[in-house]
């Protein structure tokens, strides 16, 4: 019997609590990159919060450990 992985959370903080989004255009771009990661790695997003200087993601991967998740998270983080 195969069990799906349990949801996990991810938080990314900017250095020195600086804003990581300049405006709603930046936030929209972040969500577009997140959507690309979801599609590419079959990750499920259960919840997200975009704060001025960080974000929270509640994700579930198709496998207990998904190598793509770290790559996607890096891409999303690098965008901001």
C-alpha cells in the first residue's frame, strides 16, 4: 500500500526584514512562478500567505521526498 506524503510547510524570509514584493505585480509574478512549480512537480498547494517580507506555503508532494520541490522553491524565491 502506497501512502501519499504528508503536507509540509515552507517559509522564506528576506534578510533584515526588507520587503520582497514591490507591488501587486510582483506578488502576481510570484504566484505565476508558484503555479509553474505546481504543474512541473505535481505539488499540491493547500494554503499560502504572501507577507511583505516573507511567504508561507503549505505544500504536499506526490512522493515523501521530492527533489523538484527544493529546485522549485529556489526558483520562486529567486524571483523576489
